[in-house]
């Protein structure tokens, strides 16, 4: 198939008619152009005389703050400040870097320091006090704090607590001007904004800010404190989707008022998981901070025993060594008794297996810690049910102050 010629030749009469139409069209177009020019140049004069029902502005639009809308230039005024930026501005200078200096050679290629974050929460007597995570300063031979202006100052570790993962540092307060305000984490609601400030990936990205929401309150996260693969504690934390990366540990989690509502602590680092970070709520952090600053440790009641969960003991020893009845499959095995402790005074011994305290089942070491640390106080009495040589017994003892390890 080829191309077809679809052009139709017109007769002489039709050509004449077409030429006449073109002349008329050209005259109309010319008239329209002339009319438009007359209106264009006369409109300002008519407007000034008040003969038009509207005003025609002659001011040139500003490129900086004008935007066209429906053909009319309008000035747009706006503020770059927001609740988030104002909250960050209140506390950002109080969020510092914490440098863990480990013993190493000056020429060592392997870094002799680790970095985290901290929050200046108090200034008194020429000193400033910083809260950070216990794991940030773990194993340090020296600790330094990097202030907001980059100045490094030596820090003294006043105390650390593995259960709350908190530590308190003391530094010279001469160059400290900003102290963070702590809010009440018990008032938090799921869905409200959360702002994280810290030093992700070290001091290269100091005072980085991420924003998200409170994803959950009173989350209970299992923690292995000694690396033996066994759960030693359940940390009560705030869950947030604000990005918390390595180096953010010890930094601040804020509300929109710029108050610290949590100390950033950890995240779930799995390839299939994103946006799950955790912070220690101030309701738990504040009492611990006060104890660490004052006593160098968190004051908790104690029995004066070392222990392991029965589940950690090979089952062979349940009957052969501990002489337990077959129906006893959970409990807490005493591995040591401190001299002059409440446990020794009450007559408890190594290899006794605690199964109840005050009528509450003690299935493992975590349950025992949780009960003592959250339900009881120093000086209170407890009733302990235990097995020794296959026989069930009960004893009452008075809890004492936990001794430094």
C-alpha cells in the first residue's frame, strides 16, 4: 500500500469566496489587537480617575516574598520557627558528646576511644553533672566530655548502674551555660511527637536531631547483663520511631516543650526491623540519677546472696545435687551467701533453692530481682520459701542496703 493523494482542487468560484473570508478575518484580528492596546494603555488613567470599579496596582512584585495567585501578586509572610525547632534550641547545647578513652598505644591503628552522648542536667558549685548510658563508659580508663562548642573537658564517673543502664559524670562547669529541663514521662501518650538529639556515628554528626512519635510506653525489654545468653533483667523503656543510631546512646529524647522525657538507650538492630528505638523514661531515670550522684550506686534492697536461675543449671543436678522433688522445675539457686548479710543471719545456705517470696512464685533470677527492686524497700521484711535437701522450709529476713560490687 502506498500513500494516497487526498488533496482536492478547488474551482475558481470557491477560491474567490475563500479569499474574501481571509480579508474579513484579517480585518477582525487587526481590530481586536488595536482595541486591546487601547484598553491596556488607558486602563491606568481610567483607574486613577476612579472610573473603574477596581484598582490596578503599579508596584513591582518582590521576588523574595511574592507569589502569583489568580494573576494577583500577594505578599506572603511566614516564620521558619516551629515547635520542634524551638524545643531543640532550648536543649541542644546541653546535649554533649561522651568519649570513652580506653588504654591503647598512641600509634595504634585501632581506635582507643568510643563515643556516645550525654545530657547536662544540673550545674552547682562550679561543677556540671551529665547523665549518659552505663554502657557508653563501660571499660573506660578515662572519660571526656565534648561540649557544644567542641571543647573537650575531663570527666569523673560518679557512678553507674547496669540495670537502668545509666551513669553520672561530673565536669568543670565553667563553660557550661545550658542545663536541660526534665519532664514527666508518666504523662506521655502514644502518638505524641518525640525528638531525639545525640551524636550518631561519633562526633562527626554532633547534635543531630531526628523526629518521630512515641510508639509505646512502659515497654518491657529483656536484657542480658553479663553476656551469658541468659535474661538478667527486663528494662522498662519508652518506644519511639525517632531514629536512634550508634552514638545516640545517652542522648536526650524530648517532648515538644523541649523537656527531656527519656535518655536514649538502644534500638533493635535487625535487617527486617526499622524505626524501633528505646529510651529510659525519666520516671525511672531521675531517682536513679539522684542515687548515682549522691551514693555512686542505685540504692536497692538486697538479701546478700549470689544466685542463678534453676533453668541455667543442668537438669542432672536438680535431683542429684540439689535433691529437688520431681515437681519442682523452677526457682532460684543460691550460689553464695555474703558474710553478715540478711541471708546469712536468716540461715540460708549455698544450694538452697528459693521458690517463693511473700507468696509470689520466683521462677527465675529476673523474677527475684524484679520483686525486690520494684516491690520492696530497704529495711522491709520478706518471707522466703525454699528447698534444702529435698525439704521445703520457710524463713523471714530483713532486707538491707545493697552493697557496692
